[in-house]
C-alpha cells in the first residue's frame, strides 16, 4: 500500500511539473542581471530580454541586483522557486567568482541549471600610441628592449582582461600587471601615458578605438572580427591564443526540463533574429546552442580559469 502511495505522489508531482511547463510563461519572467545598470552584462541582458519579449508576446523584465561581484543577484536566482520565472543572465565572472571565493552561498554547478550560452565577447589588446607599437610582435620586441617598463592595467583582479594579460605574460612578453578599481581609471591612465596598455572587451574599448586614442594590437578571438577586419588576432602571432569574456542564462537547479527547453528556444530565436547584426556590430560573437552546450562550455572555462589562477598565483581579496 505504501509503495502505491509513493507512486501516486511521484506521478502527481510529474503531472504538476508538466502542467506548469505547458502553461509557461503565464506571467512576466524576471531576468536578473547581478551587476549595475549600464555595464556590458546589463546591455546584453536588455537586448536579449527585449527581443524575447517582442518575438514571444510574453514579458521578460531585466532586474538589476548588483553587489559583491555578482554574488547577491546570483543568490536571488539560486534561492528562487524552480519554476522558470526567475533566471540570471550574467557573464563569465559568475563562474570565476565561484572558483575563487570560499564563502559564495551557492555552487554554480550544483545550484544552477544551464539554459543557454548567449554570446562570447572577444577582448582587444591595445596600447598608448606614444609607445610606438603596432602589433603583438612589436609588443614582444618592446618588452625585450625595455625590460620591466611595460605596464598593463587590469580593470579588476580576475576579470577577463587580467586573464588575457597573464596569458600574454605566459607567452614570454614581459608585462607588469597594474590593478585598478574599474576599467575607466585604467583607460584614463593609458591615454595619459601612466601605463602602456590594457586588454578589455571590445564594447568598452570602442569609443577609444574610434577616436584613435589607443592602438589596437590584436583581438583574442579565433578569427578576425567583421567589426575590426584590419586588426589581426593575437593568435596570428602567438599560436593557439584565444580567450573570451562570455554571457549565459541559468535557472535554479531543479527547474523542469520542458521550461529550460522553452527558454533556451526563445534565447536561440533571439540570437538568430535581427539582433544578431546589432550585437555583432558591438563586437559580440553570438552562440546559440543547447543547455548541454552551455554545461560543457562552463566546465571547460572552469578548468581554464583555474589553471590561469593557479599558475599566475592570482590573489583575490
């Protein structure tokens, strides 16, 4: 009798999950961006949410819950009901913070269900024009001719720009890493000549590139970008060099699979819409795929980031 009761309860739970999935979404979906409004992840979240709302006729609302390097907003999603109505759209810092912070109140791999990889954001390595360097080979030559004189800023310790700078160091280019509290002061010092250069996602670099205040040496994508066809990849000089900041969507672990599949389909539809041209013009490489694709990708990124952190002895406050 007890066995039959257990089966009945299980079947009722499954039926309830299926019914919820069939009805999804019947109210607005909260898209949590765990960083301040106006930043790169906020821009991506709002572009995607707006397109998903337009194409589906359902409402996807971006809500900024900034703080603690993205931890506060991510925790909101980790503890949200497992019904698909609260998801997080965030960048690679989401995974990095989970690696390095001992007190993160969640586990990326255990407490979140991957939904969709949204976009990869190549970085551009750039320098002050007065340095007289035009490409990555020239940067290497400069470091050999002026040992200890090549200073690169990083917007924050452990950010994508920091990782790219450490990879350049690993390739044999002598660089001093100068940490900043944000990319803005790093750009100011590069333009003013206090530091030699920096690596930053292309969206942040665009105003400085267009004005000619900095010189692009290379992009960190595998192939040259339509946005910057005359700028070589770093890998054209340093074989195998490739690195991205990136963005994805996650739901609370335990969210029914049909709901995950539905949101994934809407994200992919948005990425294949006219939005593709707009985001490509901002330097993004769109990456439609399955939830399983994001799961594999994040595990690979965890391995890569962990190796860089260990080998470079990156210390996080």
